[in-house]
C-alpha cells in the first residue's frame, strides 16, 4: 500500500524554515507528548509495533522502555544519521527535505526516556543534510522547541551535531559511540547494550533517522492508526530506496506488504530500456540477492525470509541483464574489505581474502577450491565476527553466486 | 545455578565467564587476545563457542554464564570458525614463535597454507632502541601491547593501531621511531606479546648466537650512547 | 611550517578543548578544512590542546577515510563506483576523470590541485552516476560532462560553494 506519511512534507516545505514546518503541523506531536506522562508516550510507541528502520528491526518502544527504566543520568538520545549502506539514501532525503521532523522525533524520545542530551551523527559525505540540521537545531532552540524548559514545561533537551569522517562501520551503534567519544570507530562487544551502557557509558536510546521521523505522526495519530498501516508483523510506513537499472530511481514510501515487483515496476517505472531483471540486491551490500523468479515476495520480514533475505535498510538495487554480475560482486567484496574496521580477526582477514578470491573469479578463473574457501569465509565471518559488518560481509557474495546458478549445497 | 558445557553439568556463579566456567571442569577453550592483566577485547574470536539458541557464536572470554545455558566448545560450527581463523592468521603472519596457536591449528585440522596465495603484509624489523625490537611480521594484532602501554598498565600511550581493516597495524605517532615517542621502555608490551613480535634485545641477540658476554658488552655500549644522546 | 594559519587552527582547537577527547573528531575535521591535511605538527597541536595522547590522535586520523595524514589536492574528486553507480556507468566517469587529470585513483595531480578517488557508495543512488568535488555534488553525469565540470572547478580556484549540475 502506498502511504504518504514520512514524505508528506518533503518537497512541500522549505527545509530551511522552522515556520514552514510549524505551519504544516510541525511540533504538534511534541506538544501533545508533553501533555502526557513519559511512560504513556513509551506505551504508545510500544503499542504501535514500530521497529527500527536502520536495518536491525528492533522494537523501538522496547528500547525506549529499557532506557526509561534506568535511573543513572545523564541519559542520551542519539540519532544515527550515518547512512552508509550502499544503495540506501532514504535518510538523506528525509534530512534534506524535512529536517525538523527528525528533531521532533528526538525530542519526544528524550521526553519519554528522561534524556537530557541529544546527538545527531551525520554521515560525513552528507554536507547538505548537516548544514540543514545545524540550522534546524539553532532555529528550534531559539523558538523553544529544544533547549531549556521546552514549550514552558520543565523538560530540557540539548542537541549536538557530529559529522562522520568516512567509515561505514560507524553506522554500527557502538562504533558510532566510540567515534563521538573521539576514538577509532570500532564496535564494542555487546552486551552490555546501549540501553544501559551507550554513549559515554550512559543509558542511551539510539534510533535511525527514519525511525525517529515515524515518531511524530505516530504520536499525533495514535498506535491504532499506525497498526492499521501495512502487515501485522511490521506496521507503519516504510521508505524504500530503489536504484540501479530502473527508469525512476528514488525513495518511495509504502507499507511493508509491498512486493519487490511493485517497487520496481510500479514505483520505480520498471527496468530501463525495457530490459529484464537479472538480480535484485535487497538490503544493501549487507543484504541478499534475490533472483527474477522471486520478485513477487512482499518486503516484510516473513515474506523476504522465504527467499533467504530481509528488508534491512530498505535498499533495493536492481541489476538488469546488461550488467556483468561479477563486476557487481567485485564491488561488494571491495566495499567490505575497504570498510572492515580491522578489530576482529574473521572480518579483518576474511574480507580481504574474500576480495582476492572474488577478484580472481571475476577475471574468469573459476576454481572449485575457491568456492569452498568462500563458503568457509562466509560461515566464519557470519558466526564469529564481532559486529554486524563482518556477520553480513559474505551474504551478498554467496547469494549472488546462487542467483548466477553457482550456489553450493551447504550455504 | 549451572550450565551444561559439552554435556557436563558445571556449577557456576553469575559473574563467571564461559571461559572460567569451562576451566573449572578442565575444558580448555583456545584463546589468544585475552590476558589476565588486561581488559578483554574479544577480538581474536578463537574462543567462540556455540550457545544453544544464540544467533551467532559467542566469545567465551567475555560472555557471562546464564543459568541452564547449553554450550558446545567443539561443535562443527565452532571448529569451522576456529579453523578458518587460524588459516587466515597463518596466511599473513609468521606464527613460528606462537606454539600455542600451532597446536590449536593442529587440533582443529587447519591447513596453514590454505590462504597463502593472498596478499601478505610485510614490515621491516624495527630495531630503533637498545631495549627491544619490533617485528610486525609476527604481529597478530591482538592489541595487548597497546593496552599495556595505555590504560591497562603503564599510562604511557606511545602505541596505537593505525589504518583500518586488513591494513591495520600497531604504530606510533606518524610512524616515529620509539625513542621519539612517549615510550619509557618499561617492557610491559614485550611481556604481554604472545607471538614474539616484540622481543627484548638480549633474547634476540642470544637467538642470533651471540655469547652472553658479547651481548652484555654490546648492550652496555648501546645504552651508554643512548643516555649520552638524551 | 610558516604556511599553516596557526591563528585559525588555534581558534578551532580552543573551541573544542573544553570537550576534551569528545571534541577530537570535529576538531580534526574543522582543522583539516583549514589546512587541507593533518600534518604531524598540526596533529601534535590538536593532541596537546585537547589533551589526547599523540598516538591516539594518529590512530583516529588513519581510521577515517575523509581524514588525511598526507597532503591531498585542493580539490578531492570522489567518484562513486559502488553498485548503483556502476550499473549506471561509473566506470566511464572514473576513466574520464583519469584521462582529464592524468592521474590514477589515489593520486594527486602534480600541480597539487586535484586528488582523484573512487569512493564507496555516496548515498546519491537516485543521481547515479554521481561524483563530488569537495562538497559540490554532480549527478547524474555523463563522461562528456567531466572535463567541463573539472575545468570549472579549476577556474573557480577557491572552490567556493556552487550549485551542482
């Protein structure tokens, strides 16, 4: 189902002007939230069934509740705006088109959980989003939507903005904390989880941009409304970044029962030059390739699980038959070797060896021994790596081979 | 409170790690980066074990026990990960002075030549002070020396890891030689190095066949020159 | 090193010093935007100002792709060569940059003006193929656009903010 909740103001309002946001219903949700007790706000988010939109799909309300329960202060709300998953650009579109909505979501999260400080960590390459957010924070603080005694209440919340510096792994929440703390952006072993030991070791809510943008409409319209959108298992509006060999690449909003075929053919205008789908990479480089015969699966968790995939960040990259798949796999392998942080052994060494093997295969040398080695690398990185980067670094390679008809039985 | 490790019922207390619980009943889990005097970093992943119900394997050095957890330290999934990690290590590091790792490799049937066609990082041997030499061809990047130099022991902060991914390495500020760093030559880094990448000068010279007298003589001269310069 | 504008650098350091180590990343970013790259003497100044160990500062600089411990061109040309841009012809864009600039990815032109880089996904897949020159955005572009874009950038000299294509 097509919805227009998250993108309703994108392209409609001037992202540099607070007044425009307010004239389009901006900060109404924060006003409403402040009239309720914080635990009621948490309850509403829990009841909505909203799950994180960054890729891990953890229930947002559960996260908030855990932080709300912590007595240690200060607590933090961190907005993960380090969008770096290849093929994913929805957060950028939100930040560039409707930056105040992200701030409003953060303020509501802070009120609900008792946090006093907020951080936005914006990807370094997103200069425009950074500039707009900075201006948005200044304006919102000036107008009393952020800062001390917000809207005359006794709730205070100050927001800082950090820029990333070119490291995909900093999208991993604990690596992001390390980065803000002035360290090398290497992930921490979990547990402990951010809800108890997050930024500066304090209880922390960390949510993705799109997740936070869901919060104001959810608070305004209620959990019941939210649940009425899309499938029971994953309600609410979702953004999909569709790109590659399609006629109209872009960010599209739909509920999660939308099918891959609908996204490609109806939303994104079909494959370019009337061509055919060779493969679709769902969920970015960390995601999974789906073959042309599986395009009718819905983009929900259970739907994609049937074909061994998951929605991840909502990235949909279409590879048509004109493209050499080896070149695509080579780029994915290169990406992970380049972005591995180097902390844990399986990923530091495995991504490098994976790249070397895929490079050889792409040049035409297909040896049985290399398929076996790739499989062991995939299994070892998936099972033994410290963070999600390594755990997913072999997914696209192995599933890509499968779509190419070179899958191995024990994958 | 108890856990089941490899079919054995092991009584445990809540703060115990899986590694400690296993030791109690004489089950040895391979490990590399963990050291009794240093904060566990859980980065070598050799100690991963299979915890029934967990999505991934878990590092036994930091994972705390939970009542009735069922843990396998020798399942095929565990052995495959351990074997591959050792094969990967051997493909870029000289493990000749790490007998424990070689023994683990044998135990899981690792083929140490399996990835030897890959790129290998090579370094010159840094012999820039009279106290110890650094041979990063033997370095597994366990990070112990950096920890010992920093918050865990000496608070000297001469060392860091530089670079990223496969090209990470132990380094100083802009690759400066040790004497130009904050290093106080305490020797803690040498003491915690598990693979012979860091070595006391005496030990190296002895290996090179110098007599104790000759070593003593040479070291005395080096140190005299060193203090004069400083 | 007389060509380092120390007054500006010190002002940035002074602004971030109260945050200590948590000010390190933004301080490095801002100082680099003034000095072009992070030389040992600049990094030492930052380390002292923020009270962060020297080695740690170096470890942080070398971790991040957008921080440089060596000189780079006044303009860094970042061509996205990841999946979606590749599908839309990024290889031809990289080739056009190579032939116009006469350098390979990772290299800097002899006049010190341009550094060419192929970059992991820049998150502008709806504008593929896409490239950035410092913070200017260009995409979708064709190989034929490349000489004109780079020529304009060269003429603009200072690389002030401009509208992309």
